[in-house]
């Protein structure tokens, strides 16, 4: 059995430690070691975006990052999106706009959408579609997801 | 001309208090916070991990399987092969009684598909399995299982498999023709025919006849959550399954049958489900993990890779469809002839019968004949996929109908209206329609701003197609329990794939006259609710909703009786409407729902209601789609510019989730039409089994998808509901093909219509139009 490395990282503002085998992805560590199962495995090869998390200010497919690469990083996951005051406006907008059907893609879309709005608070439809093209949704046809992001952007500006 | 675009319209006939509103779904907060537990999120202490050993060949004889090296791996807890599956026989001739899943399967074939013995018949077919302490160890150990094969020639295309000299998959398949065994061995399992009127005479009356042959590629449901499950064969001989599936009872029953144990030894607890579209109705890993669990004495968890999921779980058939139709010069379709051959995958039982029912169903055609062939090929057994069979069949017939309209110089929607099926129209299979809403769907689109707007730009064109799907009824059970604070617990057995907790709760709330937020729905395990057929066939809001209505009526009657008891009056004098209970002419005796609920525990105990149904009045579904496309004549690339879909929902319970079904189905149909296909290697293996190469539409590939919900009440449901989940996938390929004929002047006879096939079709036509 391969030896495990000790990794110290920050997840959703908390300092977190774990042991990981070199072959384990960040997604595996989040899900299996840390029980943060909000990030989903849809393909394990970077093509669906269900595992999207934020790492040092950039969104990444956590299935393409090794767990040991999280050393010293700042990681945000879906579990950190809502606050004690309530849901993030994007989460509310997804609910009000019925932007999820099965919901398996939703954590990934929310993480990617949040990164978009952090970077561009007032995106056009085309910019949203371009930004979210890394995330697959098989249920919605994207219409209500795009509308939810526009709705949240508007409400966050107000 | 500028018009204000109204993206989503609901054409309601009747308004209700709760039904037709858009509450937040009960499971919503869990699903936007990452808390919702899907199948792979399930954990249980002591779990070990399973991995299937799969065949690298599409067709091969198994010479030997040596598991000794895998067994010697320090982390391995159990190894099994196909020989460990019991050879259970159910029924006199060994057949599994039809049908437990959405598609019928013979038990011996189901067992063989799950873990092969003697030979393998599709690529990535399981032949053995291991369980180890970690998932990585299981993967490592699976590679240590040594399997020797004798490779056999394979056949993966339906037409090739029908040839006399094609490699034969099973030596026990004997073709059934028109219900009779013929003795003909080979890959054709069944040939059926439906006929109405006199097709030959019909074609003699026709002034215009169009005939074309179409070939469509195999496609996959492509749900984002791959198959996964955890199974524990416990020491009390109960087998607990936690998975995500469309049909908990379907998979419970099939797993028990494969394992040869009593049905209720298996208990299945459905987790949240990350999409299914028909592909999560049958067991794949469940029986294997049960065997591993029994051997290892521990719960076993497994999830498939995307490659395993794409190549070795049910896709939707590639097909050959020939359609010939004739019309008179005044625009009446007088004759139709269709021949459909569908891939069944490696075992008999495709959806060709459904395709045969759909092919001419939207039209009143007095003379028609439909022949269907069920053909085995070296691919994974086909599963259902959203209106299974309809898309293949109606891509062909809607193309031919469009060409007839072009030749007769009649507006495509007008031509369809002139021939549209209505109440009383007889289909080719002999049955006739009750009240249906095709005419209303067509009229809604003919009047739509999209249809009337000008078409501008080079190689920009508009196409139209409509479609029929029969929908399903089947069994559902719902229990309700009133709490003393007036909220009502609802238990059901229908996994919620796209908002059905909401649509079912809303129907109960409407009957009880309380807000939908006061219903607390739970999807429960197979020990805790009556038999409920799976979430599929567009049946859940219809049939489980129906059961919820029955359960709510039961509660309502008991509330009335309880109030009568409290007031000391006759129950007949008590009424309950909009959640208020009252008696007497001047309504001097009155209570709200909550007030009565508060007295309930001291006046006889909790009120519970039950509903169990198998409704016969299934409402057929019709949809129509307008698409604007741009097609690049240099590259063959098609871009969808605008799309508007209308569908008859009967009554939209939660319009947002109905719109979502229309949009999602349209997107899948666009993917099917433009990109998706299985590339099979010469060796019969799927060469594009990843989401990089099996390319499904992204947000960037699609425009907004506008919807029109048409409401023509289904007489078979108390609120008029028709299932809405499926028919919407069928129109896009034909609508896009019809647009292409106007953009580049080519009639497409192949799916997908990717740049390759579009250019090849153009070259084959020497760049000239083969349309009219
Ligand atoms: S699981 Fe990481 S991109 Fe699909
Ligand atoms: S909601 Fe199911 S994949 Fe997006």
C-alpha cells in the first residue's frame, strides 16, 4: 500500500488536515476522507464540472487535482456557500428559477457561477454560457440555469 | 418587425388554488447546499469496495478465469465470477415473466448480462468481480484476475446483424414472426407487423409519394451521475441495497430474481438520483455486490467510471427506419408504410414496438402498414431512453411528412393540422385515441411569434416537427399522516428526478385545501410503501399524483367524520372546502384544518390516508418544435439559433418543472440530432466512451428554449394531468433536418447531423438540392 502524505490545507475558511495517498485526487479526499460530498464525480476526467471547487481563487475540477496538491491552499466548496444568515443569492435564485431537476450538477454550477459573478458581477447571457460551458447538465437544457445566474446577478447588484 | 418575446407561456383552461403555482421544491435547499445524499454519497461503517472485471472484447468465448492472484492480494476480501450467480428458473420455459423493468428481459439473459459465463457478448461486459478494502485496491486486484478468451467476430450495427452471414450472438435465439416461432436462428429475435386499411390501395390514390431510408446512431442517456450502489447481505439473510435508481421496486424484484431469493429479502432504500432518463431501471452491479457482500461479510460499495457507464449500461438503439408516405394533391395523407429495425443490444427486447406505435401516430392515416424487427448486436443491452423508440421513428416520419408538405407547397404546420390525429382517430396498432391535444399544440405554434417572425441571414432556416408518445400509467402508492400542527407527512415510492416531490405534494394539498408547504414528502424504501412502479414513462406526476389525490380524499373524509364526532352531528351535514370544516346552514360550527388537527390525538388518534392506484386513463402526449438554425455550407456545422417547444401537459401542476422537462428534452433531442453517437471500432468496442468524445450539448451549444404549455385536460386524471417527461426529446432531430433542407438544400438521412454527415450528404448530392 502506498504511503500517505500529511497535508495541511484550508477549506471554507477552516484549517483542515488529512492524510492522502499520492494517487488520490482532491475530489476523493473531499468526498471519502473529509465527507464533503457536495462535490460530485460525474466523469473523473475533467469533462463534466460536477466536481468544481475553488482553489486559490480559481475554479478547478477537483478530480484533476491531487489531494497532496492542496497543501497550503485555500479551498472553497459548495458546503461553504451558504452562511448562518441563510442561502447565498445564487442558491436562492437557483431554487426560485427551478434551475435544477435532478440536482447532481447543481453544486458544480453554483461554484462556477459564483466565481463568474465574483469576477464579472453583471454578465451577459453569452458570457454566462461561455463561462458555464465547462459544466454539463443533462436535465435542464441550461435555460433556467442561465436565467437563475442573471437573476442572482441583478439581485446582488441591487 | 419587432415583437416582445415571451419565453414561457401557459395556456390554462382551469385555475386552481395550489395547482398551477410555482412553490419552491421541498428538496430544494438540500440540493443547492450539497447536503442531498446521492447514491455515491452514501456511507456505512465497515464498507469495502467492489470492482467489476470486464471483458476487453465485444464477442468472445471465455476459456478460463483464474482468480488466484486477485485472491492473494492482501487487501482483497472476496472474488466472484458468473458461476456464483444461481441458475434460477422462473416460469415454465425458463423465461422471466414480463416485465419488471421498463424493458422486458428474459431472466437468463439478465443474469448473463450482469456477469457473463461461457461467452461475452458486448465490450466491457462483467465476467468477475472483486471486493477490497479500498476502491484503489479493488481496481488493482481486478486487474489481477486472468481471463483467457477466444475472440469471435463481432457485429455492432443493426443492418449488418440482420445479414444471413452475420456473426451470431446466441445460438438459442429463434425468430418469432407475427407471434409465432419460425425456427429461423440468427440475430433477429422478433418481427411484428401492424396494419390498418389497405396500404396498396392507399398509395394508388396518392398524388405525391415520398420514400426515404434513415439510419440513426446509438446514443446514451448521459445522466451526470454514473451508476453506483452499496449492498449489504446481512447475517439475517436480508439484502439491503442503497442506490440511485428510477425504480426501487423494479430493481428490488429483479435483484431478488437474479439471486433466487424471496422478493422481500431485498430491501432497497433509494438515495437521491442524479438523472436516469430510462437508464436506471435495471440492476447492473446490485446482484454482484450482493454476492461479494455475502462472501466478505461486509457491505460493499461500488461506483462505475464514465467509461463503464457509457459502454456497458443501457444505451438507446441505433436503428434503420424506412418510411414511405403518400398524399393527395389537396393535402390528405392517404397511405403510409414503415419498416423499423432496432438494435436490442446483446439480448432480445428492444423498443422497436414502441417505435412502431409512434411512427404514424400523429396522423389520421386510413391505410398503413408497419413492420418492426428486434435485432441483437454486440453492444450493451439497450435500456429505455426518454420516449424510447419515438425519436428514431419520428425523425424518419416527420422528415417525410415535411417533404410531402414541401412538394405540395403547403405550410408545414398547416399540413400537419390537415392530417392531425384527434379523439377517435385509429392508430396503426388498431387502438383509437381518447381526447388528445395535438391540434391545440399545432395551433399554439402556428400562432406563435416565433413562427411568424421573419427568417433573416444567409443559410439561416426554420424547421418544424411534432411527435407523439404514449406515456405510462402503472402502479403507485401514497400514504398521508396528519400531524397535530396541521402539516401532513406524505410517503411515496417514486424517486424524485426532477421536482416530483413538489408536483405530488401539490395535488394532495389541492384536495386538502392547505398550502403545498404544509405537505412534507418523503421518498421511502421498499419496506415502507406499497408497490410503486419506477419513475419513468412520464408517469410519476400522473400516477403517483393520482395516488396522492386518493390518499388526500381518504384523509378529507376522515377529517369530516372526526369533526362530526366532535360536534355530535351527522357526518353528512359536515363539509370541508379550502381547508375549512363546517356544519349547519349558517356554518355556526366551524374549524380550520389546523384546529381540527390539534384535536385529533385526543379524539381517536392520528388521521392517516392511503391511496393505491393503477390508473387506466393514461393521457397521450404530443409536442411540437420550431427551430431556427444556421448551417455553414463550408464546414457543415449547424448552430441552433432559436427554439420554441409546445407540449400538451393536460394540466401543468408546477409549470416551472413542466417547462424544465420541455427544455431538457429539447436539449437532449438536439444532442441526439447533432452530435451524439457511439463510435464502434472494428473490434466492436466503443471508441469514444468519455464525456470528451461522447459530446453532449453544453450551455454554449444552445440558445434559450422557449416553451408553450398547452392544457387539454386528460379525462383519465382528476386534474387532467398528462405525463410531460418524454415526448419533448423526439421532435428536435426531424425539426433540425427539416431546417437543413431549407438552409443547405439537403435532406438528411443519418443521425447525428454532425459536420461530417452534413458534408458527406452535400457531396453525395453534388452540392445540389435533393429536397424540393
Ligand atoms: S468529475 Fe471532475 S470534471 Fe467530471
Ligand atoms: S439538473 Fe440533472 S444534470 Fe443538471
